[in-house]
C-alpha cells in the first residue's frame, strides 16, 4: 500500500480514475419508456417456459462472440432492441443440456422476422407420438430378432 | 440431455459420434438373441420417459433411466439408447440429429461402465445390498451424464458457473429419484427374475 502511494504514476492514475468516477456520479440519470423490442419466448415441449435460462445474443457481423449475455425472465421471455439491421442470433441454454438457438432477421425498418420453428411444427404431438414411437421401436427390434433367428432354424 | 443442432462445435460432434459408434458396434456384437425382447422393452421405456417431467427448482428435469438400462443391458445399452434418442429426436424434436452421437455417448458411457461393474459385484452380494448398490450407481450415472453434458456445453461457450449451479439444483432431485426407482426395480427383479439381471454375468 505504501509502495502504491510512493509510485507517482499510479497515484496520478488513481486520482484521475477517482475524478472521472466523481464526474460520472455528478451526471443525472433518467429513463425513457421503451416499447416493442425483439425477442423470443423459450419453452420446453410441455409448454413450460425455460425460465431464468442463459441467453446469448450474437450480432450479424460477429457470429462468434456474444454481443450481449442475459437470462430469460420467469416466463422464458427475453427481449432486446437490435441497434442495426441484419440477422441476429439468440441462443438460450438452461444449463442442463437443453439449449436452442434462433435467427431473427431485422429489416432496415426495424421490423423483425423469425422463421417458424420447423422442429416443432412437423412433429406429432404428445401421446400419439409416444405410442407411435413405442410401436416403431418394438417393431424394429422384432424384425431384427426375426432376421437374426432365421439362419439358425434352417 | 437434449441439445439442438448447431450449438456444439464440429469436433465435439465428431468425437461423440465416434465414441457412440464404437459403443454401438460393441453392443451389437455382444447382444444375444434372448436379450432382444428385453432390449426392445427398455428402449421403448427410455424413449417414453423423456416425456415425464419432474419439476425441479426454476425448471424441470426428465427421467433418464440410464443406470437401470446399463444394469439390465450391459453393452447392449448403446444400441438401445441410440435408437431411443433417434426416435425422441424424430418424433418429439428432442435434440438434434447431428447431436445423436454426443447424446448416446454422454448417456451411454456411464450406463455401460456402471452396468458392467454392477453385474460383476452384485453376483457375490445379498440381494438387498445389490439393489442398494444399483440405486447408488443409478444416481451416479445421472450425475456423470449431467457432468459430461455440462462440460461439453462449456466447451461450446456456456458459463461453467451457471451450468454447475443449475446442475446441482436440478440434478440432485433427479439423482435421488432415479436412485429410488432403480433400487426398487432391481430389488423387485432380483426377487422375481434374478436371471434377467445376473443371467449373463459370466
């Protein structure tokens, strides 16, 4: 600590930081009401929201580095205001192996568009899918057993 | 453990696919004709249980059953899990097709490792102790799968801390649930049909 005080460059630097911080404190703060925005609502198949999941937003020109990191709200929603047009990517990750990403195309007029979630529209629902799948699986194994046993019998 | 397409990096996807392919090949070599009905039933059970959600903290988890599957199927767990995950992806949209190898590996490796070890140890144990070990192991299998998944997500840019916290909160519930379920299932089978579990231990 004493060494720190005796280093003139460090002392001057911290003085500058202190002055800047004080100057910033002297600024008033106020908020404007912001309406609209663009975002997603992330849900599990059951319709349950992906609440408090990690969200990363990737800007159109920098797809590898998160432009913003946040979390979904209790309803699984996340909204932001894209500062410029382009394809913005939102990744939602519940930290337990359930993760998704969606691309949102923002036009020059600020209007956003997201492709339909193919993964959900083309899938059967709940019970019928479950029964169908069980049927498929048992049938598949049945056929397999049949083919395996055939040469032995002859 | 359902990650969509496009989240994991290609090397991780390729690594998972290689591990899964090796496991499935070994499973297909080891499986006997008599095991096929059992494998079919467990594959169907695994496929359906991903629909059973247990609320846990802010989110929910679903049953995994990989410990029980490992004990009952041994190496055959790999093809069983691959087929179950494939149909979950195709019919429910749970997890992407490109992630199939990674999922099979993260769920299957703990299952098979523990299943093979359990068969060796349980043969020399009194049934209640063997069932208790099965329950503990099933909890451990869930933990390992969650840990593998969390690690893979970290390599793909997820936050380790958030992941670990959520992992602890939600998977503790699932670990306990799976441990109980596996304990009762194995205790029941040891009493009713021990050959189903230990028949092919040789």
